[in-house]
């Protein structure tokens, strides 16, 4: 199956959303290449960047499920190259 490289950008505006966000990322851990989290204490938010190598339907599923979590903003950027 063809996979794509994507960056899932997550802004956590409600600290109560951290646990369900981490649980969901754990569910998709087979597709995660790397993850970086930055606590931005001055603004009271968390910023998470997740690089995935996954089929398009998996990327869409992950971003859709993240988007349903209250207090989370999510955007996805998919590479035009790097299809495997």
C-alpha cells in the first residue's frame, strides 16, 4: 500500500485534552516516525509536531479523531513527494 509522509501539527489549548491526545497518538504509534512536544508555558498551551509515514486514509483518520478532541487544533501537511 502506498504511504505518504505527513506532519501533523497539534496545538493543545486545554491541558485536560493532553491525556486523550497522547492515548490517540499511542494508537497510531506504528505510523509515527518522530514526535516533538513543546510546552509554551507563557501562553498556557502545548505544541506537538508528529511526523507520520502512513496511507492517506490513516493520516485522515488520525487528524479527524484528533480534531474531535475538545481543546485541540490540528492541521496536516502532506508531502507531494516521498510516496512509497
